[in-house]
C-alpha cells in the first residue's frame, strides 16, 4: 500500500509537471501550418529514479516501483535551461517564490570556544616567611577555600627570634614606642594579624609556627609544595581562582573579522548543558592573529555564581552583528550547491506559460539564513525559495540540465600535506556512513565522537595559500554539525543531521580535493521526506545510509571526485 500511494502521487505529480510541457493542445497552438507532429517513442521511467529508462513498462530495478510513461519530446519553451510547470504542479510540489532585493542583513557568525579562568581573578598564595611546612590543611587541587582560612602552618626560626624582639620592645614601649612599633610591624609584614600578635603577648611565650591564611576566596587550582618542604620568603604555595566570574574565549577566523566588533551580542551553549542558552556581549577582541590557525580570540565575561561553567568546557556560539552595507541576498533554501558555484531557479513568464530557468550564481558571504550574491541574478528577479528539488527533478525527467547532471571541473589533486590531514577524516566519515547503512545507531555516534576530535586536531599548518582559508571556512561549519550529531537521541535524528554532515564533506571534497582515492557522491531522492539527500561513498555501488536495510539500494551516483 505504501508503494502504491507513492506511485499514485508520483504519477499525478509527473503528469502535472509535464502536462504543460508536452500537451497536444499547446503543441497545436504554437505550431506552424506546415509542421506535423512526428512519431513519439515511448519511454518508461521511475518517478524516484529517473536514470532508469526502458522502452516498455515494468518495475524499477532499484526500488521496485512501477515505471511511468514519459515522452521524449523537447520542452516547448525551447530554452534548454528552462522547465515549464503548470500552476497546479507548482502548488502540488509546494514551490514558493520570492522577489529578491538588496537589504541590510543581520549577520550571524558561528564560533567555537572554551570556558577559561578570568585572569583578573587569579591569585597566588605565597609564603611570607622562610621555614618548613609542618602542616598542610589544604592538600589537593579543586578544594574550595574562603578568605582567612588557614591553608598551612610553617615552622620558622625567624618567627621565634622576631617574637623575642617583640617581648623586649614591649617592656620598654613607654620609653621607646618606635622600637615597639617596629617589632610589631615586622610580624604584621609576615601576615600575622593584630589579634594573633596580642595573643602572643598575652601568652608570654613565642610560638614556633606561623599560619598561612588565604588572602582570597576561591578554588585551589594548583599546589606547588608538599608537607615537609622548605620554603623561602615569597615562594608560591598555591594558586587560587575565583570562579564566580569566568571568561569564554571564542576563535574568530580572519575572514569573519569584518563582521565582528566589541559590543556585539553573542549567545552560546555548552555541550554538558543541552537546551541552556547563555547570552552576553563581546568585551574584547584580541588585536593579534594566531599565525597557525589564522584566527583571533574574542572574549566575553559572564557571571558564574552557581559554578555550572567549568574552565575548559567546550562552547558553541553565534555572534549577531549589525551590518551597515546592503547586499543582494537570497535565502539559503533557494540555492542548490555545486561547489564554488551554485544555481538558483528564476521564475519567468513565457509565451508557453510559467517556466523556471536555471541560473548559475556566484555566492558571496554567508549571512545567517541567506547568501550574498556576487553575480548571476539581479534585483527584482523572482526565484524559487522552496521546492527547488522538485523543479530540478522535473528538469532531469525532461532531459534538461539539472543539478544531478552538473559535474564541476576538478583537475589537480590535493597537495600531499592536505591529503595527510583530510583522508583519515574522510575514512572516519565513511565509517559513520557504514554504521547508518547497517542501522547501527550507537556505532554511528561513537564514530561521530572520534570524527569530532580528529577535526579539532587537524594541523592547520598543512594547509597553505588559498587552501588555508578554504579549510578554515569549512572547519567552522563542520565542527558544530558533528557536535550536534554526537547528541542524537535516535537513528532518525542522526540521519537528519547526516544530510548536513554529508553536504559539508562533499563541499570539502570538491573545494580541497580530489584525493588519491576516488570518491562517489550519491543521491537518494526519497530521503528526508522526499526532499532528497546526498552522501559520499568510496565505492560505486549504492548502500543507502538514509534507509539502511529498508531500502538499501535506493539511490544513484551523481558525481565522481577524482
């Protein structure tokens, strides 16, 4: 019943797509009196796999659906890049259009970062007198301390001598008050309190140990000495950090710096606290670029009274920046990607009715949910913003140029240094893909965690010249996608995210490849609720990661990267 329903929908949609293209009425109305309609050969194809073409009816060898009849006549528009569609077909395919214009967009920059100590709230607890550590009351890192807590006891012969001087000066304080003040001040400089000094005078006998009192409240993050160690005056014993305020440091790539300024809003999330969004503003932008990563660091400051933010936690953030310059932009949903160049479908009126013309565009900056357009279309053009895959599928069924038949020119292989870094990354992606093919959700998540670490540890120095900037652009998109995959709750969600993951790997392969190994870009038109999905394979044969064993062989090769 499921296949029957899909078949009926495919036949109806196909008939509507091509009813306006191949109808006899339209041919008669636009033909000359001397022309005759020639013989039309019958071609049978699959609505889901249009590469299947047979001269007689039957079943699709890939998915088993019944083949539908298709004529081989040319599209009446006469333009090989245009596909005619009726109003009914447009509604049925849920195709939506928008008139494009220039506007000032809100820029969103995705960034990755880590929680760090606020350097202004780091303190070193040192010894104020020479001696030996006889007692260590705080003896491990991570322990919380309050200001005034006793951290250690130091035995010091100097302390005994200084107290003897105090006793002598105390006896003559009425006649020699300056001597008494000097003796008392010496002990105060060693961080004894007035109450402690008064206690020594009351007791009448010197004490052999001096307590080391915490100067601040916080968490001990480093312990430099152990019980029994000898210390010198001024030597560090502990490092203490106040974690009630922390920094979050994000890397911003050189290419994104023009969009970022101090005071811009930023929101971020922490992997260990899913669903919690933190908001702040950029407090500082490092004026120096890291020569290895070609990125600079931005800093935000945030209160952390509940101590939920731990130093070295990984953060993913989005910077919201207002842009003064206006751009010609299109929604990202309108663009069908082909590598460095992409295409959109422009809606036009013709003597044959409505047509959608495929136009190649050169993309500029990514502006949140939109792309800036450098070249290819103009202000006032009406483009398809939803349902572009349906238009492209109709063009392919009609034998017209389409994204499925587009093959970018790829010539020189990637440098050895680039291949050394990226090939293992692609192998791990292929492992993840195979786990989805085998319906093994848990294994796919484990592979995604390994993929995340491998991507983070890519050696940026291996990418030279233009390749360096290209990889930086891809890596800042790739890491958040992998991170989301690692948090998938089930295989359905994992397969949804796999689409974005695969698209990014395809983009990397086209922009930075080819490699010594041939890669095959494969496509399943039924994935993602019939909107389609791509993936990369190292073999020509189809093994579908979107359906696994349910529809293992559904798909076709659309591009070879070699």
